[in-house]
């Protein structure tokens, strides 16, 4: 577990599990080998081994019927799973999905409310295992304390673990989380930012697959940008890069989610709360939820 995680009463976590900064768990049981991303909230959840839950997911509710998540399942970024739901082994819940009914094993669901996209046909290689990534992060003497470049400012209170460059005039609101470095799983890793960019309070930039942000961009409060995902065609859900390029003058509204690989052209606008999983043309507007992406290759983001 990282600093800034909260384990409430009745919560147990098995060996080899990794819970990232800002996540809170209450009355939940996690088996060994479970991954939980940044600022998730799990209440009354039973999670089997090898399952992975991406950043900002909300699963269950305190005092309500428990949620069960089967072995090797994947819950995408900013997904919501309602109390009493059962997620089958190997199921995939796409980014931004709202799950209100049981999901059978090896089924991919998308949308709000979540609906079946297709069955998952996975090659049986091995169970998901992120041990190597955990060991690499733990070995860093500066984990979560990477200094900002000259000309950048931050209101503090977050978790800065990315290799960042660019500016000047980059402004980070309170509680911003950054991660990703070129010595990680991809040499593209890190966050490269043009001048005069604003990143709102509580934003999360997961740059393990590379995030490039042009000058004059504004990211609203609570925006999530994810530059990696997993390949659902293999049982092991191997990590894969999904670089994100955000052009100059782009405006991304509060609470939006951007999942790579994708490019947002110069001057594009993303509405508050949108989930973008494909390209947005220059000057374009996106307000959708899993728009391009009835693409099953895009069951989103990981670490």
C-alpha cells in the first residue's frame, strides 16, 4: 500500500496486492495479487486474486449489499459498480461504465448503464501478475516526491511521481497526481507539457505510456488522463502503452476521462464528465461516454 490510502474497519488485504495513493476501502476483502488504482472507493467489496481496478472507480456502498469481483476481472477507470452486483471471473468493465446488474464471466460491458459489448475470447496464458511493476516502484528512493521543473507551480497535497518537462507557466491545482517515467514499461513514459498550461485540482495524469500536452491547454478539476491499458485477448491482461497527445489550446472539462491511445487536435473541447477513448479532431467537440469506442480493444487504463 502507498501513503495516503485508507483501510477502514473490517478491511483485509492479501499478500502481493497494490493499493495506490488516495484510495479508501471500507468493509472489503481483497485476496492476494489485487491492484487498485488512484483514488478509488471500495465499500463492502469482495475481490478475488488477479483482479485489477483502475483509478477513480467507485465500487459498492457502505451498509449495502456486497459486491463480488471474480478472479482476473478488470474494472476500468471511473467505472461505477452498484451494490449487490456480481462481476464474473475474467470480465472486463470499460472506463466510465455504470454497472447496475451482474456481469457474467468473460464478458465485456460498456456504457451508462453498462451493456454487454461482446464475449471476451482470451488466450489462456497465465493469471495477471504485476509483481515486477510493484518492485520497480518500491525500489525508487524518490517515489512520490519528484520535483517540478523551474517555472511550474503547485498548490500541493498530491502525489508527484512522473518525469515531467516543459513549461514555463504550468500550474497544478491542489491534490494533482502524476506518474510515469521513461525507465518504466515504455520509453515514452513521462509527461511533456507546453507553456501556460493549467491542470485543475484533483486531476490525475497517468503517463506510463506517455502524455504530451500542447501550450495553452486547460484541464479542469478532477480530469483523468490515462496513457496505458491492457490487452483483453490474453488471460494475463498484459500492459500495453496508449500514448495521449493533447494539442494546443485544448479545453478539457471537469471530471472528464481521456484514455489513450488518442490524439486531441488543436482547439478541441471535451465536455465535463465525458469519457474519450479515441481521437478528437482539431476544433472538435466531444461529450460522449465511450464514444469511439465501442472498440473492445480499449478496456482501459491501468497504472
